[in-house]
C-alpha cells in the first residue's frame, strides 16, 4: 500500500519508527515531514498529508502529534479527509470499515511504539465495507462539508 505519513515535532520520533516499520512490511511510505524534533506547527503537516490523499499520491495517511487531538482537528478541515484519533485497535479497524477513515491519527505522548505499530497494522489491513448504511452516512458528511463551505 502507498501511505503518506506526517508529524509535528512531538510526533517526529514515532513517525520515523512507524515509517521504518511500514517500509519493512513492503509498503511505500511518502514522508511529508517534519524532519526533526525542532518545534513546528501540526496544522502544516496535517494539511500536507491531507493534500497527498486528495491528489491521489497515497491511499491512506498517518499523522502523529503529541496527543493526536490537534492533528486530528486540523486534518478534518481538509475536504475529503476522514481522520480518526485512535488509541485502540477496535477504533482503528472500525474507523475504516464503517467510516471509510483515510487518516489514522496517533498521540506520541499517549501511546508507545508497539501499540502504534498494532494500530497502523490494523488500519491498513481492513477495507471500507461499503454497506448502504455506511455510504448513506458518508454522503451526509460530504453534504455537511459542501453546505458549510458555501456559507463562507
């Protein structure tokens, strides 16, 4: 699978370790930064990951910041991005199967490396079910994006 990954300074080390883990499994990993632990702003990397998905450069994305909250909020501002902050494997799986989640967000200060690997593995191992009830709900989310974009 072709994945895009990004992080702020708080998530830099975990991002590096996850990129290595994914490459070792044979996945193509596009790294959108950051490139060090020097302080940066997480919205910049959330946007970079989101745009890579919007431009079909990758199939799914992974974002890491300190708590995961800020990156999740920022990523969900990018139209078409369905980012979920997950710290358990059930949410990482169901987020894809039911909500067609295309960005997994992790909190580097909340979870450790082994759990992060498990979450990423679960996230990329499942597919959206495409069931009518789930498609209907996604259509409503897309309608929300459109409706509020028009109100600017």
